C-alpha cells in the first residue's frame, strides 16, 4: 500500500510527528476506506510513504481498527509499526488517498548504514527516472 505523506518533506518529519503524537507505541493513520485486501496486507505488508513525489520510507501494517468520527462516519485507522524503515528512492506521480502497491514494485529497504544518508532532491530523482537511470 502507498500513500502521499502530506505536510512532511522527508521521513524525519513524519517520524517526529508520530513520536510526538503516539510516543513509543504503534502509530495510527485514519483513512476513509478500509482496504478490501486487509488480510493480504496484514501478511507482512507495509504502507510506503511518498514525500514530495518520491517514495522514501515504509512502515509495517499491524492492523486495522474502526474509528467513528465526531460526524458519526466510520473510518479505518491503519495501525502502524512505530519504526520507519528507509527505502530506495522511487519517484511517484501524485494520487489521492492510498493505492495498492504490488510487491514486485515495492522498493528495497536501504541497508542500515545508508538509512541515514540524505536522499537525492526529489526533482533530481524524477529527472533520473525519466532518463531511465533509476
């Protein structure tokens, strides 16, 4: 599953926000629709976060919970592992909501020593991808 990370420019921004809001426990992201392929996603699936047009991180999906808003509408809370894992940079065009990400299209995790490297600027990643170099 992939989702645009609106309001964050880089994985560290999301990490800070989640730690402030949820502490060391699981993080939550509330979405309008419950995934129809929930069981498949819970069998080791992750949500891959797209920052400014580039997929840079993922969090393992741990569960789904129903949440009723103040408006009375039931929504779905994605229960996420608190650890944010950096992945190889992959450009993505904008989209709304979340999308299923086929396993074959999921970028590999970065090795531990490279996870703290600054990613390439999003514009450069897009240009390299357009030239077929990424």
